[in-house]
């Protein structure tokens, strides 16, 4: 590593840490820029990469992971002091996208008193490995070893988001053209929760990993879960639990009960 590469993060942190009177003018830390990724499809972030790159990106650059999107994605709103600066930033986003060969899923400008640019990114040709799902959600994909093609967040997205945020800070905030303060701090979720949500939204069977509901899986009898049933403590899937079935019948109204 040369001196310039080593010094750059330190200079950037110093630039945005304090003003002359000692007042903090911006967040003191900045997420590391991940190495460039080559080749497709791109794997989902590993647990280590989430901890090393994704969490700092959320905490210091305020990129959020929306709950309502079908695919796991990163989103950030950027505010500006005037419209021309916001439109110039959109051009910067396009330039970074072309250089990285990775384009945002959404890039939207909103004309407001403080003009706003919304950026949404994810990787469409991403692969999720069963081992990752098994680490976060033990009953899922224990027996399926092939990668699953599933849109999600990869190192491409984290790198893109980090480069974009660095451009915003260096070119716009530093020159008072951008506003380094989101209206609301995004909520942070741990890796297990994110994986679990993505798994459910994708509609993947937790027994075999194919795209069908667990109740319709013909192989589930031969593929026991890695965890015991939460209702009765037996080694079967929750849809096969006799205790749950009896509870549903007991709770049904007389006209709805099956004799």
C-alpha cells in the first residue's frame, strides 16, 4: 500500500470531523471502499462482509435496507441546496455506474424546497449460497448445496454506494451544495433478520430450496429441519405438527370445523 492510499481515508476523516472552533461538522468516520468485483453472477455478501462493509455503510453513510421491496436492496436519499446541484449529482451517479458497470435500480429526482435524489441499488444476477442461509436461519436450505439465483445485496452494491457517498461528501457537502443530514436516521437490522426476510419474500421452500411453499414440498418428509418444532419439540416441519393442527381445529367456529 502506498502512502497516498493509506493517507486518503485519514485526510477525508479529518476534513469532515471538526470545524475551526472544534464543532463537529459531519460524521467522523467513513466506510471503507470495498475492492472491485469481477465476473457474474455475483455472490451475496458473506457474514464477514456484512460486518466489515455493510454495517459501517449503514451507520456512517445512512444507507438503508427498505422492508417493502421484494428484493433485498440498498436505498439512500440525498438532499441539496439547489436544483442544479442535484441534477449534477445525478450525472455523477451515471458516470460512476458506467465506470463500475453496475447501474442503480432506481434513480429519481424530486423538486422540493431542498431538492432530493433517491438512489436504490441491488444486484439482479446475484447468487445466494445455502450455507449463508443456514448460518442465519438454521432450518433453511440445509440439504441444497447449489447456489440459488436470487437478487440481493452484493459487494458491487456496497462498493457503488460507498463511491457514491464519497462523491457526495467531497463534491457537494464540502462546497455547501449538499446537505449532510437525512431527515430521519434509517433503522438498522441485523444480518439474520435481513436474510430471513429475503428468504420469505423470495418464496423459497425451506426444505429443498425450490420455489414452492413448504406445504407443497413432496420431499419434506425425507428432509427433516435442523431445528425442532417450536410447538411440540419434535423433529418435523411446522406444517406437519399434529399439535398445531389440533389447535386450529379447536379454535375454529362450529360451522367451520371439520368433522
